[in-house]
C-alpha cells in the first residue's frame, strides 16, 4: 500500500512562528493515521542558499526545495492544501544575505544597480528568490483558491454579527479604489485553440517594440490572461486620496494586491511614496539619484541611503 505524505513548507515571519507551535501537533495526529509529515525549506534564506551553491561547502549546501515542489505540484498525485504566501523586498534580501555572510556563507552581494553583464546576470539569479517567487511556481499545480459554493451560501445566510454598516458618527473608515486605468479595468483573456508559443512585448509611444519575454509555451485550452496598469492614472488616484485623507484628518493605509507581487507591488508602492513626498523628492532629485535611493524599496531605503551624504548635504 502506498504511503501518504504531507509536505509542510518552512517559511519566514508569522507563518514560521505558527509552524513551531502547530507542526508538532499535526505530526502527532498524522502519525496515528500512518501519514508522515515532512518539511521543505522554502524560506528566504533557504532559497538564497539553494540558488547560490557556487562557493559553499558541502555541509552548507541545501536542496532546491522550491524547484522540487514546483515539479511535484504538476503531478496528479499532489493535492495542494494551502499555498504559502511569501514576500521579500530588496532590503529584506540584503539583510538576509548579510546575515548569511556573517554565519560563514560565501554568498555574493546583491547588485542593486548592475554596472556590467556579470552583475546583471547575478541580479537575475537573485530575482528568483525575491518577493512571491514561490506562488508562480506552485500555482502551476492543482490549487483552487475559490470558496466552495456551500460555504458561500452558509455565509450569506448566516452573516457574521460584525458585518453591519459603520455608524455614521463612529468611524471615518472608508475604502477607496481605482475606477479605471488599473489591472481590473484593462484585463483581457483568451483561451488557446491549440498549443502554441507566445511572447510579451512592450511598444513605446514611438512604436518601438521591446520583447520582454519570449518562448512562453501554452497548452491547448489554456487561458492566457493579461492586464496593464496606467502609472498616470495610479498617481492621480494616489494624489486625490492623499488630499482627501488630509482634509478628513484620517489615517492613510495602502493595501496592494497584484498577481506578480515581486514585480508589480514595489513599483506601485513606489509611486505612492513619490506622490506623498512629491515636493521633497523633486527638490532633491539629482542628489537622491546619485546615492542610489529608490522609492520602490520604501521610505526606509531612501533614509538609509542619506547616510552616504556628508552632514551638511544630509541636513538639507
């Protein structure tokens, strides 16, 4: 009789804390049923070590668990119970690299602004461990994130007691979203009538075409979904909402959700930072560019880069 296994992924932050408390309980119950619960390390540190074995000792090297799980996800035997959701920004990546280096791992520094082909290639290798690199790999499998119809009907019939309108005088809370020019507004999809190869191209205002990705294999009946975000519409939306929040004397909270979070979210977030601090950033554009400050990495990155300036220039 074939033995059933559950693979529990080791990741970072809050899910890692939950693992320490919950995993032993799950393993104990599963053992009684003859099910083995094994772990695979797809944490940020684990992904870095797996992708940069070049200068590591045999004892330091680890398997590429993410690649293994990606292949497993494509098999009919695999049933994905819950996908891990992993985020890792460039500052977090740099902190993880520094910590590994301190522990004796010969990992190269991340080239934030590559100056030659070798550094560009190195940056490309690091991109595999940034942000939600996990999701595109594992979601090639048979994961369905939709709630079952019975669950939705029960929730509609028995709404939670807190699901009531806000009292008119009790809260300033409101939700604002873009009404055009975003991914939702521009989304288009097509079902392939046969297996084929496609590519993604960028056409600029002058009609010049740049191929962003080539030789993407699609299967017959596979759905290709595309969408674009207008930076101008996004910035106008940010400006309107920031002005409104200031007038309302309320707290501004930004929630981003893009399918390719490691690519889209830092850019979308960077536009918000640059709109919010528009006057200061425009005043010191050249200085910030010279020290490599990037709003896509957050305000903390900009402030950290200010340490490169002398005291007088920094005080400006």
